[in-house]
C-alpha cells in the first residue's frame, strides 16, 4: 500500500496525478495475477514490486499446442498508461516471435490485433494475454517459422 508520504513525494516529482478508479482497477488485476486466477496458460504481474503507479507489467504466454509455438514460453511487457482501462495497454514481446501484427524489429504489438482493436474498459490484462495466445494459434500464425527459442528483442 502507498503511504501518504510516498504519494506526496510522487506528486511533487510528477505532473501526472493518478486516478483512483484506475488504481483500484490495477490493484484488483494485481491481486488476480498474484493469485494465478486463470487457466495456467497465461500469467502476469508487476515488472517491479515498488511501481506504486502499477504502470509496467510483465506477462507470460505458454505457446498453443499443435502450432509452431508449442512448448515455447513467451515473455511480454505491458504498459498501462494514465487512461487505462479506457485505452488498452501498450504491449511488446520480449521473446522473439514471428507473428502477424508484431513488429519484427521491436516486438511491439499493433493495435490492429483483434484483442487490442476490440478493447473495452471491461477488458483486463489476462484478456489481452489470452487474446494474443488465441492469435498465435490462428491460421498462418500457427505455422510461421519461429526464431530460435530463447532469443529476445532486447
């Protein structure tokens, strides 16, 4: 929990004032991520435990079976900006992946990917990860040759 002193220090160092509805939403998502409330194929948590704004997250996706992603573990970074959840987070793969809608040089995920294009304020980080996993298993994405396992964008 953030103490009033920490919040005061943050506000004096930043011109961004957190919205309490966003913070409560992110606290709920953090709790769900820590409890592992999911099917076990995707997980997420804060990138740094002391991120009081809860902006920077990491995610993990286990590749869909019977695809070129089978038995692979993909790591992602997600940034929840000040307009989250009204606007989707910015997402990029850390693990190299060959997939439509993912920049082959940076790993940035395009907002044209279905789960981001159809983002609603009720969508969650887990929704995003499951949607990306679904995309990995669709059509050509399921058959694209993948970079060597263990390689990263940065």
